[in-house]
């Protein structure tokens, strides 16, 4: 099972909680996790999907749109962030998503923020720094250091997607990615079949396709029910691309 590593990252915590008896193989990037599952070198993958303070993880959304991999289930983990320091920090290491969840604490430090591929990778950079540096990471990753925890801007939860080649066949929620023509009312018309059948939409997020300037696709999460299949058929006729990237349940972790 591939996960965004290294060990002691938040994704590692989620992966161990969901697959306690699995063989956990770290990957350097989210895209690398998708590639491992897509190629069959891993049976499952675990990646961050969305944070309650910062929103969806862009790299995960992009990879869902472009890889033949789907979401099989989703785990939700309470996120606590900690800061460890040496001297008077001139630089602080962390992951961009963690930084976005602790803006006030980082502003108070007044140090240059250097981004890493994960919070665990940030700790490795901190270990190389002899003085005047800091790190923002998880309590697990900083368990050997004196630290101040609970520095996130508010109560924070992250949902982690479990990836498989088949995705999920059933669950209380479904995730869709679609694109619409660039004409007036196209998005309204695409979403109308959901509203007309009383299907609750729990998330909508637009993301550049990177195929051409100002071209976007949409990620939508909905609650499933008997009206979803006919709604999807109608939605398909109103979009230029529609991909159901998973049906799943959200499981509380820890």
C-alpha cells in the first residue's frame, strides 16, 4: 500500500489507521502514489483529499482527473500541528497545506517559510539545521523534540482518500469530476439534474484543466441515493466530460 511519505507524516498516520496490517510503502509525491496504484505496483494508495480549513488538495484532484484510479473509501483524521524551534528562527520548514492551516503562528514567527513535500520531510530538513530554524509538523513527527502544539488556526480535520484501480462501488457519497462548455448557464444546467432529484451536494470545487488558459473542470461530492443514476445519465448529456471517481463512506480515524 503506497502513501504520501515519509513515515510519521499525517498520511502515514491515516494509512496505518486504515490498513494496520498492510505493507506501507512511502512515496515522495501524491502523483507517485497514483502512479503506483495505476501501474499495479501497489494494491491501494492513501493521499490527502481535503482539509476543513484549507479545502481540497489540488494535486489529488488533478491526479483523480487524469489517472485510471478511483476512491474506494475515505478516512477523516483530526489534525494537530506543532512548532519546534532552535534559537531565533530565520527559516521554518513545513508543507504548504500545513502552512495554510497555521498562518497566525507562522506570521508570529516572522521567519521565511520553506516548503517541503510533506511535514515529515520538513522535520528531516529541520534536523540538518544547526540553529535559528523551526519546523511546523505533526506531534508524531516531532515526538523527539520540545514543541508547542495546537498552533493551527482553528479546529482542523483532513480527509484521506483510499485509492484503488476499481474505486468504490457503493457508499454514502460519490465524487464526480466533469467539464462543461464555456457558455452562459452551462454549470447551472449541468447541476440541475441533481437539484431536481433532491440530491444533496456536499462539495463543489473548480480546478484549471491546464489544457488551455481559463479552462476549468469541477469536482463535486454528492450524497448517494436512488435518484443518482438517472441524474448522472442526464448530467452526462450536459457535460463535455464526466468521470465518477469514487463511491465511498467517510470513516472517523482515531
